């Protein structure tokens, strides 16, 4: 559903600006297209949390059935708070302290190590 100019102005007046409005139907439609494109293939999809960490969007993506790709331990914690199970989270940090890798391990998430710098 596309919002009219008048509806957008009304929402902005009600909630103030700046304001972000997300189209859940469009997000769902795109995710379904992706799933259908890989129908019959053993594929798992991961939403790149860094694209948008809004907790409500994360919950919505979880309810669609996607997994979560995180680049920071804070994104991992947001994903857990949104209801993702540790096995649904891939933590791919880049040049972080070893303590963050340990924290990810302790949280039980999958860790993709691209660089160990210590």
C-alpha cells in the first residue's frame, strides 16, 4: 500500500520530523521473491543488520523467517533482544578485540572470523 501525500503530511504532523516510514508489505514481498528464487535449493538467508538496526524491523525480519548477519557485538545483542535465537545469528566482526569474539562465543552465536588481530 502506497501512502498519499496527504497521509504522509498527516503522519509527519502527528509524530514530527524527521520521520522514517517503512513499508512492511514491500519488505515482505521482496523477501518472498528472494525465497521463491531459491526454491528447491538448500539456502539460508541472512538480513544484514547493519543496513537498519531498528528493533521493530529486526522483529519483523525474524517473523518473516530470515536469519541475521551482524558486524558488531551490539548488533548481536539487538538481534537477541529482537527474538533471534543464537543459532540464527552470524557474527562477522572486522578487526575487533578478541574479547568481542569471546563475548559472541559466550552468547552462542555463529562466528565468521575474517581477521584476528591481537
